[in-house]
């Protein structure tokens, strides 16, 4: 697998690659990962424990991209030589690209020369990285067009291209010349999460994810100011990112400082505890190709309040396991949250059970079955 982001990074693409790799190891496959090192010099291959499973991770020298809070990149002109070195060593049966940007690009070019079967999963829209380019507006538009052209050049080398949802697949097909893009859920194991079905003693909102601009966490803060103070609603932001200080300042300005808690990075156990103890999960993001965090919240038995944007409507069925609101509309968001808080215990439990039922369609074993088939050249059912 070629990954431009991987453990210890915390984001959807990294988490998907980690869980997929661990699941494949559990099924008896020999999995190797090519991913950035945290150092500038060649680190080599190491046996690492990922999601409880051991696999070989080939760490490639990388550099920090300072406009971003954690992103690292491999020097583009070194990607192909590094790919050749790893391919000579591993001699894989199949390549699975988790990114077409640098590492994935190098692997795709060198793998195609060797006629190795390539499967590619797209997790990235060029639009998502604009906030970290420091480019003027006109240059940003040119960057987006260039980004999709580059994606097309690499993805055409793949025998199969996947992305997490049908809406994301449609978007990819509109933005490139790729056709037949397959929607394959990132998947998760719902049994890893604890759902407490029943009314809550306290009104707690939770969000899990990177604290960045596209997550629109400020919309949630503004919506909280529209809630009845008697509800005594608290909001926990689980995760970290470059916008944390700005959001902490905004919470203070809005008079919410005593009711909003930023946890920073937490362990998996702490993350699951925050989900289990919450009343609902709220996500205002406008750029989700799926949202593993939302699926984790569903597996924790939470009603979901989500922006009606990109792929979130695939997970949230309005009025069943939660509500959708117009993106960036804090008034609509507040109304949706109020609706959940005002539900009877029976109505609340019905919405909880709807989340638990809906997340079953995203079981990780189904995802593993599909990718094993794609690796072998068997069409997806």
C-alpha cells in the first residue's frame, strides 16, 4: 500500500489504510506499507504494530509542510527512486494506492512498468488542501484544475478505482476522465464501540475529527448560542488541528468557554468513551468523502446531526437516525439539536437504534471482501 499519510497521523485516510491493512493481515496476507518517515533521512523497513497487527512499514524520508499542523511530504522527484527500491525488495502481487499525490504516484508509475496490478482509492479532493497552499485566489483555481489532471494521469494506471461513497465516486468521475469508479465503504467493526441505549442525564454534544477550517466547527459554536440555556448543553471537540486556538477564542467571545471542551489528541479508548457518553454527534463539515468519525458515532448509538454536504447524506437519513441541515446554517443546526433534546425517551431510543442498524452496512469484513476481490481481479458484486 502506498500512503502519503499513515500512523501516527490521525485522519480518515490514514485510519482507513490502517484498518484495511490490519484486516488483511488477520486474513493471512503479507502486507507492506510505504509511508512517510518522521525524519529527513532514509529510515528503512520496520515491523510495526498497527491496529493490533504486525506488518512491515517502509518509512520514506519526508519533510514537514509548515502551513499545516501535521502534514509531511516526500520530495516528489525522489518518489520514483524510493518506489523502485521498495518494489525490488518486496516484489508485490498487487499495489493499493491510498493517494495519487507523491508516494502513490511513484508506486503507480513504477508498478505500471512492471505490470503489477494496481488498485487505487481516492481520499483527496484538491479543493481540500487549498487552505494550506498560501496561494492567491486565481492561483488556487489553477491549482485545483492541475490537481485533478494529475489525479487523472495516475488513476488511469489502476485496474480498479474506488472511493468511499457513491456521491464521492460521482464527484471523481465528473472531475476526471475515470469511469466505473466503485463506492466501497471505509468500514469499521461496530463491536469495538459501546452503545448505551436510553435517555441521557446530561445534554452533551460531541464532534470527532481534525480541528480545521473545512470541518466548520465554528458553525456548531454559533448554533449553541441559539439553544435554551436551561438545557445546559456542553460540547466536546475530540481532536486537534490548526484552528484550535481560533475556536477557543471564539468560544470565549460567545460566552461558551465553560461549556466547550477541546481534548486535543486522545487514545482510542478515550475517543470511544467520549462517544458513548454523548447525547448526539454533530458534524458541520462540507468536504467529507465519507467520515469514519460519523460511522464511529453511529456504532456508539448516537443520533447524528450533519451538514447536507458531500457524502454525509449517505450516512444520515433525515428523521430516522438523525437530521441534515443546510451547510453553514447555524439556525437550522440549532433547530435540529433542539428537536433531539426535546424528544421523548422512546423517540430518542428509536433514533439511536436506527444509527446502530444503519452502520451495519459498513462492516469492515464487507470492505475486506470487496478489496480481496479487486486485488484478484474479481468484479465487485
